[in-house]
């Protein structure tokens, strides 16, 4: 749980810009590195509006700890919630607080053929996976899209690693991944790993299932910030407390609840995965933008529960009940 996990001091040793809007940070923990699996991430404390918050970043080295540092790649988001801006403001020598690595996007050891798909900063875990799979000597290919050529991070390294098993897409020039065709090329036992925006994952998952493939071989990691609608401030009435709060554009609903003293809502992952932060939706207007991966599509369509750590309201308001947050957090039909 973000408030209970132990953070340890570390020092920012170096930074390197690896794309026009992606910076690589090398971070040395004071108490030495822990071993980790490819696909792992660390949490870092950032200061946003003078408050400590936490952000998760995938480790790019795939378990190959180089030079006694953890390396993460951070996309500059001038319109984001403030975490990336804070990190981009740091100079080498800055002290930061980091968690131990956590394995949230594990790579299987049994596959013989892998398709790795990345959109934008989603390349971070995919890059480490590609290196690990090449080192393992299995069949791996990578599809990687960014809006401009300059935003393709690690493109030269991937090209050298993969040759013609790498396909790059510049979406700003109209280049698009053809999910159905890419999946059709794969052998029956192939596995697919994807990290990128929600729409990319949905496209590939739809085609994957339409091709009759097993969902257990489709693995993904999400961005908490990737919703169907842009971030906007919205108002929330908490019916069981008879109070109203405002969720700012750069705040999650969970953060707004905490700032306003509504502390009964538990949380853990803060990425829409564990379901611990969910509350009842009693009423809403506008669109509920469900950004979690905890609830199934059918449960999301019911619009009667919401993951407060990531999901939002677009063009409307929300009425919730926070008193039943411990009840029914299981996936009824996932
Ligand atoms: S804290 Fe895990 S889903 Fe919100």
C-alpha cells in the first residue's frame, strides 16, 4: 500500500535524453540494488503542489542491473499531474525516495514465440523484455509506435538488437499497426505483451480474442493516465457524508478524497489494478471514464462502481457512497 510501503533513500546519478520527450534516469539506492525480474517497476516519491505523491516507473534493464543503478525512462508531460515535471526538474546528485522493485508485468519463461507491442512511453518495459528474450534465444518481434520520429526512444538500440523483427510506426505520419494482420502471422502458441494507451490495448485484445487465441497469453500493462476522455475538473457529492468536493484536473478522485479528509477509502496499487479503492456510484452525469483494469467491460457498463485512483468523470458530476468501500471489491464476472 502506497502509504505503508517502505521507501528508501537514493541518489539520482545521471540523466540522458533518449527521445525528444523521454529522459532516462539512473538512480542509485543507498542500500544497494535488489535483484528484480524483467517487467518490474519501482515507485518514486515526487512532490506535487508541495505534497508527496508516488509514481510508478518500469525498470528498463530487464533484471540486468548495470552500474549499480536502477534505470527508468520518464516522459515529459507538461499537461500531466505534475509527477514527471518534478522528476524532469531534478539534477544529478538530487536525493529521492524509492521503493523496492515490484514485479507487476512478469514475462513468462515457457514461451517460444513472443510479439511485444509498445505505444509511446510503453516502450520502457518492452525494451527490457526484448533484450531478455533475445538473450534467451527465442523468437521475438516488436511493434513500437510514437507520434513523431523524435519521440521514438531506444529506437537505434532496438534496431541493432532486432533488425527486421522491429517495426516502427510514426502515427503523426499516418502509420498504424494492423493488429489483426500482425496477430495472424503468429504461431498458435505465441504470447503477446503490450504496454501503451488503452485504445492500443483494446485494439489488440479484440483481434487476439477474435482470432480464437487464449487470453492467458495476452499480457498487458496500463498507464493510469490513459482514458477515453481528457482530464477535466469535476464535482463529487459524497452522499454518506453529506459533503461535496472538487476533483482538480491534476488530481485523482482518490487524492481529492484524501485531501478533504475522506480517509476510509483504502488503496494499494494506484493503477486501477487491485480494486481496493473502489466505491459505489449512486448517480452521475456526463461520461464515466473507467480507466481501471480491475473491472470487466460488463461491470464497467453497469456504472455502479468506480476505481477512485484512476477513473474520472468527463463533462459531468458524480455522487458516490464511500461507506461500502470494503464490500464487493471482487470481480464478479472477470
Ligand atoms: S488502488 Fe488499486 S485499483 Fe485503485
